[in-house]
C-alpha cells in the first residue's frame, strides 16, 4: 500500500509537469525545430557528459579515500552502474546502488558508503543554491517566475545547509545528537525515534573517516568541474536549435543560450529535481528546463524550440547514463534483474534491522 501511494504521487507529479510543459506548445514550430535541429551538436555534448561522468566518479573516490583507496576500474563500475540504476529504478531505490556496488568491490561497508553519497548531495545542494541565488542578482526582476525561483533556491539552501549544520553538530556532539533525534522523533513514534537515531549514529560514525586535506581539495575540485561542465553543456547543446538548416521565412523558431543563461537554467533544474517524480525525473526535468529558459527567452520561443530542446537534453543525458551503465554492467558480468532484486532485498533487510 505504501509503495502504491508513492507510485501514485510520483506519477501524478509527472503527469502534472508534462501537462504544464506542453499546455501552450506551438506544435508546428516545435516540430519544425525538431526537424531542423543540428543533431551533430550531440557529439561534443556527449564529450561533455563523459567529463561529467569522470568528474563525479573521481570525486567519489577522493571522498571514500579516508576509508580505502579504490582503484579506478571498480570505482568506475560502481559509479556508472549505480547512476544508471538511480534513473531506472522507482522510489529512488537506485540511491542504494552505489553503496551496494562499492561494498562488493572493496572492504568499505554500505553504511559509510551511503554516508558519502549523502555528503555529496548536501555539498551539491549548497553549491547550486548559492550559485543560483548569486546569478539571479544579475537577472532583471521583471519575469513573473523569478520570485518563485528565488523561493526554491532559498528553500534548497535552507534544507541542505541545515543538513550540513546538523552533521557537523553530530560529529562534534555525537551522543547528544543521537539523544536529541531519539527524543524529537520519539514524540511521534518511539519506534521511529529509535530507527532515526540508529541511522544518525551510523552516519556520524562514518563521518569520522573523512579524507585528508589533499583528497578533500580534489573532491571540491572535481565537484566544481562537474557543475561547470553541466552548465556549459546546457549552453552548448542549445546551439543545435538555431534553425540554421531552414530557409528564411520558415516555421522553425531559433533559440540558443549563453553560458551564463545555461548556469541559471541548470540551477532551476536542480531545484526541480528535488521533487519526487517518475524514474529518470521524467516530467519534472522538462518542466524546470522550460521554466529556466522562460526567464530569458520569449514565450513563443519557449513553447516551440524550448520544449524541443528540453526533451533532447533529457533524452541525451538519460541515453548516455544508460549506455555507460549497461556497458560497465556487461563488462562486470552482472545481471540487471539480479542486481535490482539484490538492492530490493538489501533495502528491506536494512529497514528490518533498524
């Protein structure tokens, strides 16, 4: 029943997001943009996506180095397959894939590996919230959605900064933090308080194995490269929709984004991806890309070439992650079905153990 409710909610969000994205679509111009897009731009964009994959794989290795230094091949396998499972499996069950896979390939236990994933998320959330909030200072406040985007950026900053502040407090005052969680969550349910306190206790214990200064520096270096490539890549792929292949006076509506605009669109997208949706963030991805480009481009451009661009961006990103994941899974001799079953069993066992 709980899974059905989660599925119904995520499906409802996806449907609403798709409806909002396409409700004002200019069909003739959108299909003209699709026909005349320069799909050769996908080639350099795939190169950017490869840099993104490499950066987030290496930064994870740097973060885990406080526990064990892992060779690139097993690290790359766990990273590539893990991110593929994240976009394919429902209910964000793929979040457990990287910790599960790295535990198979090293002496690292799943709990500290999961802590590294959470730490990545917190750092990414804070960086993107600060970046978006800063960039919006340079965007004219004459667009109807700017205030809502600001609210989303501020909310994201508050959530992830609060998470980081609590982890720092818990690292400093371990026993007090665990008792605090048990007492507050225990007011709702004693069983819930015990489970949450157990999770926090494991997370704080894992934080004692943070990497040394060199690897922490490299973690932030790869993180900045990762996000720079993401923003620049959005601007790069948008050049595919300049309608260069259509004769003058046609129905194709040209669009392109600057690098600055690409980073703003990226920030808006990250806010949107906080919302639970269908696997691969289908619906929310397109809706928030459209929302982001609407800050800069006229409505007739957004509702034609903008929608075409949002879908091409999503398809290319999903396709690259699936390709990398499937190739690495094949090379490692793993079965998708068996891995998904093991992840489900591992998740249930962890929940029962709490």
